């Protein structure tokens, strides 16, 4: 029976009811140790009844890191459903769980999407309750996978219930990445409920002063009310924290057991999985038989579950057993466990935890463990294994090499402070130029992710200049290019000059990138560098040379945009994104979708850009890629500005510019442009000019968004009567357009020239611009030029001449959903003396009535893909796909897939 938890029980019951109705939901229970989180989980399992399938797991505090141990425990009942998952997702979980060998470079993020798929499969026949206790102790790969799945659950009929300690309660609780998930914080019981619980457990045996003291010290903590009465004689130790008091209570209960039982409990506490057979076998090595378990079972300190696992009554009891044991005895227990386990990573780790002196063979085995962890994408586990292997390595150089590997793995995991500490330890042990270059690369990555771009740039530039192989230098310079992009034009040019000068042989995988990246980007900075390459050809050459695709080729998509070769990006980014989906390379998809959305936007395909950016944004958010969340959110803000959705634009821009985040610098140019476009569309020329002048003259003026924003600055400055504010940015834009050499770029330059004057050349410039727009497939920019020309004609009192241009602009703006510009064109057309057409709500047709995800799914369904095929492509569950189609059909006025095909 639960006392005083009616509100919490109601929240859990509502979660279950949603699953029974086919809706998925997530709830995180937070609170201090002993506050009743596990009791609520037990209530949920009991309330689920026979009609709901239940799977359950719990994190375990452990000295080593065994990747995917928690997820393996949770999903073990569903392993027979793996065959139903798409190939890459199935292979991801098979590698994670050791069912099959993991392929090198596995994308750990894919395990999260595979977890979503497997949960959906388990819920296919009946609702599913997924319960995970002590989330703060889950190994990081398991936690990441679970949270990715949690954030993408929609209509699978899955209830996911997580329990975690409060921030400040230690054991990783402070850094749990649970933000954005629904949370219910448990507090102490009210006094009447605490009194009832204490009376129920202690009866009338307590003297009134003792009862009062227990109630005061427990402060409503149910575990304290249950356990402290057993040590009420020690109540005077009230100066200790409550958790320490509880540990003392458990110490006393364990101390009263026979020595053999205490030893068996220690083995159970040290064996992270609680497997009965392994615990009994290890205890036998220490001279203890299974009969020693009975005394602990009688007092309910430990139970044997239906899955034949030993389960402690409370996690604090397990911690108490380990804390009270002398070091030598714990070492002996780890050694015994290692001896009885089969060959594998668990055996290696237990033997490593028992080792007290260097051991070359054990160090080699730990390095192999680290390599397997890296192959599964579990870089944190690899870092821990490399570091422990270094401590067991007899020779200095070998130990240093393993510390370098540990630092690199910690960097991949995002454990920046740990990576820097390991780099410092390794650097103090070696004079190797190559080792120090690698360690500087580690430090540079840490600086980059903290937003210290100048420091990252300098470290990488200097490391690449040392006496290391050109192939290694090329990778460092490509990283330096990324850092330099946020520093300024000169650093970008410096990196590209160094990259072009590298003596890479044609057989080197990165040679085509080192040759063509400078040639593609430098002309945009006013530095001609020979013929501008077609990045699609560069990508092909790099693939043939052995570059890893798509990861190594991503920067080519951005490079083409820098000089306005948007059509190349449109094709290459779409191709690489399709390849990433097929391979399950989830981590790189948001980057590709950012570049693809940019190219689609520049082509005036606003709805396509919204679909691409929205999917990339959700994927980046769900997988913790903050840089791309910022940039994709800013692109979505820009699209919202064009559509006239003021609230969405300002909200997305504010998120992209959130202070204190290193990712905010990444989204800054696009967010500034979005807010300026919103101002310009609403007729706030002064605010638009201020934002755009800052953007186009500041340190990010070489960014793609800043370059493309110059025509907007010209329009805003001219409207404001201050054309001189746009003079210098326009001159740079004119040089850029000349280097780009594309008709659409020249059309925009001519539009700017028509606005800036001289007046007698305005009409010829407008007409020339409109001629160049023809055939460029950029309807929005063509319509803007037509609108400006029509406005000019009306001001020149040539109303009849203005009407065709204003009418054409209005039709285009309505078709692409650019409401502010459509309203402006309608106003101008009315001012010519002609009634403008009445706005039609569905002027943009089918594209405008669906959400981006609904439209994306509907398009794929119209192509003949099944729900399962669509789910695999979009990393959703088939039931979620069906749910979105169910919502889309009434909006479109249809009832079947056949009608969908006809409609599209």
C-alpha cells in the first residue's frame, strides 16, 4: 500500500490509459533516495494488469562502464523481434548486444532509433509498459538510446516510466540529459501519511520521544520511516545526512548476518547483472555455498526474481554492502567473479578491477575491450577501458599511447574535462611530435564544443604544421576550417591556403577535398584560386580514393553554397542524405539536412525546405546535436518569417540565440537574417536595416546567410532613405556575384543596382534582372524583383504597366505561402486602381494544409511506400506513420492511398 501518493498514482494511471488507447507517453519520476520512486514503479507494474505487456530494467552503480548493459537487460524480451527492424537498425542492436560483431564506426545514435523500433514492435499486439529504475546509473550508451526513443515516441501505445535521483543526489544525477521530458518530482509524505506509515511498520513498540524524533528526522522519506526504526537506539546520530543514516541502518542489518551470507551479499553487490548462477559460482570460489543465501532472504534483504536475478531490497543496501567491505576483500571478489565468467568484456573488467600490479596480457585484453566499445559507438566505455589499460601497461611508451587513445575516445564521447585531463597526463609522459599533435587536436575539439573557436582554430593550425604525415594534417586542417568559419574571413583563407599546399598523393582519400575545397571557397572571399570545381565530381573522386561517405564529404555541400553553386548542393546533399538513411548514419543527417534546406530555400522551394529542416531539427534535438539544432532552428525561423508567422519566427530565433550556449554562435547569422526578414516583411525598415547592417558587416559577413542577406539590406536601407548604409556590403556582394557567375546572382545584383540608382538606370536594371530570373527556377526572388519593379512603375505613375508585374508577384507569393509579401503586392495592385484577387485560403494547394511531417509522409505514401518502408526512412514507428496518414486524409478531403496517389 502507498501512503499519500494519490496524485502520483493518478499520473501513472493516466500514462497507462494513454498506452491502452494507442498513445505513447513518457514520465520521469525524480526525487531523493528512498522517497518512493521504486514503489511507484511497482504500482505501475501492478496497475498494468494482464492487458499490458511489461518490460523492466534498472541501472546499477558500477566501477566499470559496460556499454549497452542496461539496454540489453531492458530489451532482452524483444530480441526475437529484431528481424522486423530495418537492416541498419537491426545490425546496430545486434552489435550493441554482442549478438553479432559490431562494424567499425557504428553510429551509436542509430541504437536509439532501433530501440524505438523494437519498443513499437513489442507494443504491436498489446500496450507496452517500459519501466526503468535508477536511470542515473545506466551506462551512457543505454541512456542515450533510451532517451532518443523517448523523445520520438508518438502513437505506438508505449508507456515509458523512468525513475532517477534528484540533481544534487550524486551518482550522475546532476548531469542527466532529461530536459524536455515530462517530469514528476516526489517530495516527502505529509505528516498524517508519515504517521500512518510509521505506525504500520513499527506498530506501538516505539516510545513517544523516539517516534517524534523519527518523524522529524525522516522528513516524510518513506524509506527512512521503514528502515530507521530498526536502529532507533542510534537515533542520536542525527547530525548525519539522511542518506548516511540509511546506509548505517543497512550496515547494521548486514552485520547481523552470518559471515558466509555477508560474503555472498558482497559477491551479489559486485556482480553488476545480479545473475544467480554467476554469483553462486563466484561465491563457491570463495568457499561459500548457496545455502548462505537463506538468512538474507529471510529478512528480505535480497530476493530472487523470476528471471533468476538477485535483487537487493533497495539500491542503498547494495551501496552499503560495498562501502562496508575492506579493499582487499572487494579485490578478491572481483577476481572470483572474473574467474567464473566466460571470456569477454565483463570477465576482463572484473579481472582488471582486481589487479594491483602491471599486467601486460590483461592490459592487451582491456585494449581489445576498448576497441570493441568504439566499434559499437560507445566511446565513453572505450575511454575508461583505455585508461585502465594504460595503468596496467608495464612499459612507459605503451601506457602513453593508451592514454592518448583514452583522451581521443573521451573527446568523441563529449567528456571534455576528462579528455583534457587525459591529454595533460599523456603529454607530460612523451616527447613525440605526433602524440602532442594528436593531444592538441583533443584540446582543440574541447575548445570548439565550448564555443572557444579562436583557440580551437589556432591549436589545430599549429598541430597540422608540425612534422606529421600529410594525411593526418589534412584531417586537422578540415577541422580547423570548421573552427575558422566562426572566427573570420582571414582565418578561413589561411586554413584553405595550408590545405591546398599539403603534399598529398592522389591515392590519399582526402586529396580531392584538399585540392577542391580551397578552389570552391576562396573566390567567395575575393581570392581567385583557379577553376571552380563541381563538388559532385569532387565527391566522386574522393569516394574512388577511399574517403568515407557520407561523413568525409559533408563539407563539400557547404562549400558549394559559399560561392552560390546551390544546384550542386541540392543534388549532392540529397544524394548523401539518401546514402546516410540507407546506411543508418544518423549522426550526419542533420548536417546534410541543414545544407539541403538552405539550397531548397534559395531555390524558392519553401515548403520543401521546411520539411527538410523540420526533420533535421527534430533529429538533431532528439540526438543532442546542439550546433545543428541551433542552425536548423534558425533556418526554420527564416521560413516562418517568409510565411509571416511572427510568433514562431521570434520563438525559434530566440532558441537559436540562447545565451550561454556554444551552439548559439552557429545559428547567429541565420537567426539575425530571420528576424530582419520578419521586420522587412512587416514594413519595419529601420529595424531590418539595423539587423542586416550588423550581419553583413560583422565577423560573420562571409557566412552564407550573411552574403545572401545583402539584397535585403539594400531594400531596407533604400526604403529608409539611407542607401549609403548598404554601399560597402553591396560592393562586396557585387564582387561575390561576379565570382559566382550565375544568372540568378547577377539578377539580384541588378535588382540592388536598380534600387541604389542612378534613377535613370533603374528600369533597365529591373528589366535585365527579370530577364535573368527566367529559367533560374527561383520563383520567390523573381517575384520580389517583379514587386519592386511594379512599385517603381506605380511611383512613376505608370499604373497600367505596373499591373502585370504586381499581379504575377502576388500569384507567386500566394503559391509559395509568403503572406507578408503577398499582402504588400495586393496593396500595391489595389493602388493601381485594379481590385486585387480575393485571397484564397488554399491558394498554395495541398502543400499548405498539412504539417511538414504529414506532408513528408503523404508524399512517400503517394510513391507507393508501405508504412513500414516510410517508418524506416524517417526513423519513426509504422504506427506513428499510420497515425499521421490518418490525420492527413481528412485535411486533404480523401479517404484512401489511391486518392493520395492521384492528388500528388
